[in-house]
């Protein structure tokens, strides 16, 4: 950070502003952009120190664009790693050494990197991963499908889910702010549905690009950075407790609990910087509720509009965060629901499982897992409408 | 230099264990000429170790830590194995992350420290077993060499997966019977030092740790060359006395035996490394 007159500037020369100002108050201008381009715009305003990349469709373009920011001086360290396993370890090294970090991956890349995610959480690294969800092998698919998210739910990372490019932009900025809180300090994974968001253009409101988040201060972290600049001089990250005795078992256990507790402590910060863990859409009186995430939520909103034409009142509860799970928000939002549909972009219904778990004995609504599409299928709102009309015993005539 | 992080608040000194006070007062900081000759007098950076009694890895650790030219700004990245149990006892900032990703983590640390502290020398060293370096982590090891990362990689080759109970590794010699090779190893020992040369390392050594002075020399050379030129690699024989059935006072003899055959001293120095080494000799640092 350098002081220039009254203003603080980051190393790229941008004026440092409060996160609240950047997220909520700064004037915004409308642009027409893809989700990948929006990643660049968010990183540009985030005083990012380091990013490591590896090609995989559909996230490659976002990673290329972060590379352009490095050339332009907005990002300090950038290179292509050898594989997603290597990349996620390299970015961990960057984070341990005190950098604000972001990386991106998709599908098979996520699974190749898997061993790293609990290590990030256990080492309390506030790394941000933008996950552009795509199918996982086998058979090979590069198409949108979010099965990979189910593997990440218990890694100790926060998992957020953006519906569109605008939300992705805001979530990337908020992601750094929340993940780096000293009492949180765990990784954040921002998910979007690959292609639907990464490769399509939509209008997005952006603040000016000469302002940026305050730089990351590693000396506020709950564990010292690995830089030989902060006591204690004798410091091993992670805390290696692999001894065969009861104290080490108890230490490991309490550490695991603490990582989960840290995610819980993120709730008030998420409310502050994202507004809410959920978003509600449609007639609040409606007792037909579609609970979904990301593109599934977008299509559900469209389905609610179509259902209105059929004389059926329905509404959407969109989950912005899966970890922490918006338990109370969801229970409150479906209080009067008679039936809950869970549209998803995968074959297993991981979101339905989550919803059943948290609504068990908290809702009398019937929970219907579906409709589901996968392997690259789109989710036309009509298939949601059809499921709802079928459930109501109504004639399905406008849906083809 | 970051010696300050070892300074103890005067008001708290009475509550601090003597071995921690010794780190501030009796360890050699800020002196690139430190070396194994200090061992009997100076406070060591290794408090104790949790290896088997007489394990040659413990000697290697002591010699290496005594030889670091810049301990106050040195970071060591480790991997899973017998060595990792020693790391909580090392008075430096160290990392244990996963089994086999040590050169990737070290890459991120080195590059970030260069970005955060452009005016300071921060040495980053990797120290891991043969399984970690040559088998499961080979990709990360070699890729860091290809990328010319300014890191020193040290492999403790005990020719076995010791920590998991004695399984065959890539550096086990052909024919040796270990677990998972019940008929004897079917293929030759991996010549990792040669791979390191072919992959772009500028200073490469193969030897045992039987001679403390020699360890000091090669560690210093490797660190200086990594600082200024690119990757360096040290391949040390640190026999697993437990798995080859030796007594705790047999380690040194075993190494001396092998000094005459497969761990005969071998050194490779690239032309750029020659220059650095010559310069450091002139400065009296080697
Ligand atoms: C991904 C993964 N696979 C396997 C292991 C089990 N493991 C832990 S230590 C070790 C052996 C280490 O061997 P080496 O690197 O040669 O070190 P040594 O113990 O011989 O010093 C193995 C196989 C692990 N921890 N993680
Ligand atoms: S098992 Fe072998 S390598 Fe490990 S500490 Fe014991 S003697 Fe050393
Ligand atoms: Mg070994």
C-alpha cells in the first residue's frame, strides 16, 4: 500500500476503498459481458496478489483474462501450473506466503485437485476458487452439469452459488472480504453453471475500475504467514499432530470442528456483503415453492412466470450459499409450503438431499427432487411447469 | 532479515522455556558463514527429533540446518514421511501440506515472497523423502525444475517408504525384497540426480550424509545457486536402519560403505552455477 496525498493506493495504483463502498455505493455503469469477462472485472478491482491457472473448458477464458491482468500489473503472480493438483498446491503456497489468491477450474479439474481442498481449509487459507461447473468423467463431457459440487460440500470450504454474471461479480468481491475475516479465514468456492454463465453475455452493472478492495493483510490472519516476518519463529503450517496419542486425536478432531465453526461464523459477514444467504422470488403467499441454485434458480423464476399464466401461484427460493447452508432462512421461507420442487443440473440430486436434511421435522411440505437435467442438457422452464402441473393434476397443454 | 521474530519480550522472559531463550541468544543468526563447525557451541535450530534412535536422517537434518546461510529468511517445505515428524521441532517457518505436492507449494511460496519482498532474499527449500520426491511427487518435482523455480530441493533417499512400514519405492535397488515387492524389486533404482540435470537443475549432487563438512558445502552451493540462477537438487543417502535391519550405531558405517558404490560423490554444476560458486568463494562464503 502506498499513500498518495490523502488517498491510499494499491500496488496497481488503484484507489483503495471500503468494501461497502465498492459493493454498494460506488456509481455503476452498465456493460454487456460474459461470465468469464466478469471474472476479470472482479479480479481487477480486488487487489489480487496471485493466481495460478490450468486449461479446462469452460473456465479457461477466465483464467486467460486473469493472465492479462497480470501483464497489465493488476495481479502480482501468475503462471500456468502442471495440473489441477499442482495448481491448487501452488495457489496454497501463494496463500501461505501471504497472498490474496484466486484460481478457477471445472469438472475433471476439480476432481483432479480434490486432495487440496480440505488441505486449504485445514491450513486456514482464504483462497477463492471460481468453479465453472461441468460434467465429470466418465463418459467425457465438457458440458454444464454440477455434480462436482456435491464432492465439495464437506471439504471445509465455503460454497456459494451465483445465478448470473452480476451475482458472480459481486460474489467474487464479497468472497474475498468474507473469507479473509480473521474469525472466518477459510476458502470460498464460487460456483456458476459452466457455459450458461461463463459463455453467455448479459448486462452487468460495474463500478469504476480505478478503485479496488483494500489489499489482504496476512498479519491479521489467525495463523502467521509463512514468510519469516512474524513470530513465532518456530511455526509449522499445517499443525502437524500425527502422533499416535490421545492428544493428537483430540487436536485433529477439534481442528476439524473449528474449520466448520469458522464457516458458521461467516453468516453475519455474508449477510452484510451479499445481502442475504437466500433470495425469494414470486408471490410470498404461494404454497408451491421451487428451491434451487444458480441457473436452476433462473429457470425456476421463468417457470413461476409461466405458471402464473396457467393460473398457478408459485415462488422460488434461491440458495446463494450451500456452505454455510441457509438453514433458518430456508425453514422460514418454506413455512407455508405444501410442496417443494428442487430443480437441479445433475443426476444425483445433491441439493435435494441437502434440503431434505435441513427441513426434516421442520416442514410438512412434500419434497419432490426434480426436475433434473444433466450432461449438458438445458433446463427449459417448461419442464418445471410440466412437473408442477402434473403434480396438481392439471392438464399440461401449453408445454411442448 | 527477520531475526526480530526470535526476540523475546523482556517482561515475559521469566516465563519462557530456556530452549526458546537460547534460540534468541545462542543460535547463529545473520551470519552466512555459520556452518557445521558451530554445532558444538551454537543453539541448533532443531530442538529434538522424533526419528528412530540413530536414524541418519537426524544427522542430515542437523547438518543441513546448521549450514543454511540465511536461516532468518529461510522457509522449508516438507512432505509426508519420517521427515515430517521432525518439522514441528524446527525453529523456522515450515510447511507440511500433502504427500507429494511439496515442490508445488514451494513454488507458490517462493513466487509470492519475491512479489511481497522484492528487496529481500528469501530462500525456499524443499526437504522430502524418496517416495515423496521421486514417486508420488515426481510430476511436481520435475515441473518445478522445468519452470526454473529458484528453489533448492533436497531428497532424503532411504530407498524405501519408511514411514508406512517398509515398502518398495522407485529408488529401491533392483532385487531388494521389501513389502509390495515380495519377489524383490523388478526394475532398477531411479537415477533421480540424472533426471534433475536433464530437467534443468543447475546444481545437482548425489552423496550420503556421512561427512558433515561436505553436507555444509553442497547445501550452501545449492542455496546460493538457486537464489541467483534456478533450481538445484541434492540427493542424500539417509539409510533407513530400521528397514534394513541395522543397529542404531550402524548408520554411519552403512553410509561410508555406500560412499564407495552407488552413493559415490557426484556433482553437476551448470556454467551459470559455476559463476555463482566462484563469486561466493571470492566473497569467502564457500
Ligand atoms: C496421498 C497419500 N498417499 C499415501 C500416503 C501414505 N504415506 C505417508 S508417508 C509415506 C511414505 C513416505 O515415504 P518417503 O517419501 O520415502 O519418506 P520416508 O518415510 O521414507 O522418509 C506414504 C506412502 C499419504 N499420506 N498420502
Ligand atoms: S523408520 Fe527408518 S527412516 Fe524412519 S525414522 Fe526410523 S530409521 Fe529413520
Ligand atoms: Mg523413503
